[in-house]
C-alpha cells in the first residue's frame, strides 16, 4: 500500500446497481477523470455520469497536531499530503476497509455504496487512541461530467444550507443538491477554496488532458472516542442521521464476501446491473461504458444464470424484449430504451443465443412459454429481409455491409472508418444464424409445430452447406469474412464460435482443425488474441494516445470473454479429458483479480507478454464468460462424480 508503484495501478469499484458508482485507487488517490467518491447519472442534463464528490480528505487531530490521510497528485508529479504512508492494512473481502496508524492512533475506514440509491457511506472506527481525538473531513467537489474537467470559475455557487448534522450544496444549476451528513453532531467550517492543478496520470498515459481544479467548500470536524464509530453520508437526498449506523450494517450484510474466485466474480457480476424504475439494463463496463445491446446479450447468461439468478435474467429480458420489438417495428431505440447499437446486424442473433442459454438452464418448455413468440418473430424478421443491414441470400447466408461503419464487436474506428472493415458474409454472424435456426426449429418441433420446424431445418441445411463451402479454406481454418471474391485470410478468433455453439455446420474433424489453429496462434493466458502474430497488421500493445490504441484495439490484443467460448469449444472436443487444461488457464485469470480492479477483470490485455491489462477497469462480457466456464466445469464435475 505504501509503495505507490504497486498501489496506484490497483483500483477499487463499488456501484449501487442503478448506474452510480464509486471508483478510485486502493490508496484513495484518483488517477482518472472517471474516478470519484460519488459518481451518479443526472438524467435531466445528459446520458453521462457526473462526478459530484471527487474525494474526501480525512485528517486526524491530536494534541493540536494534524495528520492528513489524503493523497493527490498535483502538477509536476507532486504528491500531497502523502497520507498513504500511514496505511497499515487494506482489506476488501466484504467491503473496502483501510486501517491507518498515526502515532498511538489506529483508525479504520470502511466504504460502501447503498444499493439502488445515490448515496455512499463511509464508517470511521477509532480502534486505538490514548488521548482526545478529532477527525476533520474535507470534501473535494467537482459537479461535472465524467467526460470533462472542472476548473476554477466564478459561476460555481458557494452557497450552502445547514441540514441535520451536515450541509447541502449545489455548485451549478441543473444538478441535484448534494447532502453531506454525519451520524453525530459536528461543526462545519465554511472555508471555500479551489485546489488547483490536480493531475490524473491514467489520462496522461492515454494522451488526454489530465489537469483540473476542485472546489472545497470547507470542512467538518467531529470528536471521536476510542471504540466509537462515525458514519459519513453523501447523497442527493437528506437522510436521518439516526438511520446511518443501521443502514450501514444492513448494507454490509447484503454483500457477497470476496473469499473465492467465484465469489469475486459473482460480486463483480452484480455491479453491472442498472435498474432504472421498471427497466433493468446491463452496463457493458466501468467506468465509461453504457448499455450496449450486443454486450448485454453476450454477458446476460453469465451474469445471471451462471450464478443461479434466473429472476435477474428475466427482468433484464423484459426490458430487452421491449427494446427489440421497438427496433423491429421501426421505432428509434433511443430515447425510450437506453440500449445502444441495437441496429448492429448480429445483435438479434446474440439475443437468440442468450435465450438458448436460458432454455438450457431452465427447460425448453419454460423458454417457449416466456420467449417462444419472440424467438420466432426474430427469425421471421431476419429471414424476411426487414433488417436494414442484414440480407438473406439465396445460398442461405446472411450478408451485411460493413465497409463504412463497424458493425460487429470489432468496432474500432479511426477518422470515421472502421479499423477492421468486416463486411459481406461474416463468420460469426452466419454461425449465429445457423445456431439460431436449428435451436428454434427444435423448440417448434417439441411444441408440435412441425411445419415451421421443417421449414427452419431446411433453411439451416442450406445455410450449413453454404457456410462450409464459403468459409472453410484449405488450411483448415475459417475465413473471417467473405465478400464476393474478397476473402479475409487473417487468423482471427471469430471462427471459434462455430465450434462453441450447440449447433454447428462443421463436423467434428473440421471443428478440431479450427480449434487447433486458434490454440496455436491466438491462445494466451489472458484470452484469445484478436489477430494472429503471423497475420499482417498485428499490433498487440494497447498503449499510447487514442488513435494509436484504436489501431491496436482488435489487431492482436487478447480478450478474456473469447476465452470463455474457446473453453466451451475445447470441452466439446475433449470432454472430461479437457478439464485440467481449462482449470490451468483459469488460474491465470484468477491472478488478475488482485492486479487491476480488485475483484474484477479489465476490458482487454496486450497480446504479447507480460500480457498487461488495459482499457476499462471492469468489463461485463469478461466477467460473464469466466462465470459461464465455472458453471460449465461444475456440470462436468457433477457428471464425473455421478459416473464414478
């Protein structure tokens, strides 16, 4: 903790399951503009999150001596006030807890975000003290979008009003009032000032502006006795101070302990949920992603069914189905439903895949009862050519135009043009289509609708033959896309879906050839590379300014969520004999839970050693697919035990 080279790269994330979050480093020094103590959506302003409180400095006062426990980086790399040197212990098994030692004083700080409320609570417990002790709390306010910075200005309001055991204030019109309260009577000292030129090193690394000024309205002072606990609350509504202690205890009891690989991922899975009234979304990642349709459908089974939370799956699908139908009826997906990129051609097919996982987890009958009509409606919508960029050709394959706009998950763009312009017959789109046709055909046949089932099976047979003829090359792997006479020979991971899906047009020998190529050229300890080192344009390091990173985004970087599908494919081929291989690779993933965002997985990794984690600190599809594999392994274990 006191070695900043070790502690500053490690981040901590807490969310309220409704879009708000708290994120910082484990020493409470913000290194990103997205970091903050209280970061919330402000719907009446825009569709972004906003940092209300950037941080809170605590000062221990004893015998007139002041010891500031805060830490900020200022212009020129100056670190002040170096409060990390007092840290003696950090624990986050249930909630983040930091223990400080200042002379004879030992103070524990514990933080949590109240579920479904824009409120963060911090509990301070004085473990040891040999004389009278006072705590001082100095809030650093921003009141800005996570995409922007705040700087000293005359428009910021300095007004505040007293509330019970605290104050309320609001820096700019349009923002909600911020209530800062303690559970114990205290004194607020109005001492407004701007702290200038705070630096964010992660933004500097990424080639962005990295300086801002933060406004401090003053400070709270409160006496604390040995063994006493004091709770600080920051939220957008007033709360009775008498409720704070019990609310803190209730929220702690509702947390999943991070005492295992599975429980860390389960806890992380919960953080991607975003409930807004009667609507339930899945955020693609933190700290900057919104709800993206493809990410939501890919991640949904792993974030819910893999941890035995079927009701959560159904709640998300209730919102998602409305958005799907809105899209199929030609209505704009926004602003009614805050699900982005619904128009991408593979999204509806990923929705069918997600429902297929639901059927496997519950039963096909239950899936038919809940989603049977939706499944057939999507198949009819795609097959009849109603999608504006997904066309069913006479050979049975789906065609999509991706020359001018990125239309698949490989969606990096530079100067408005896709870095990876995948167009024409795209391998995973058609693998999804074949899988969807066969799955829905079987569902309909079981329901007694043999006419529709026969029609879908006939379509699947046509699609399957054309798939093998079109995508499979003489080297045994699959073209990434084919557009007329243009065939993309790049070795990319998108072919692995054809082996992983329940229904595949490939025979077992062909599947094994694909798996062998992916294993040889794309497999890393942290995921599958997006491009083989042997292919032209290999660029494995996701570093530098935005443009440089965009060129590397899908040109060799490794993604853990692809490892989930790879492992499914591997177990399909090798069955029980592949279990130990899968377990060994999961160890490499488990190691990452203490390196980046503690208890979660980052967006991607460099494709070359040492496979450094990059991008968003916590990524939904990665967490979901590793949970999916753990669930799949448990089934193999059960079968093996039963057979024994």
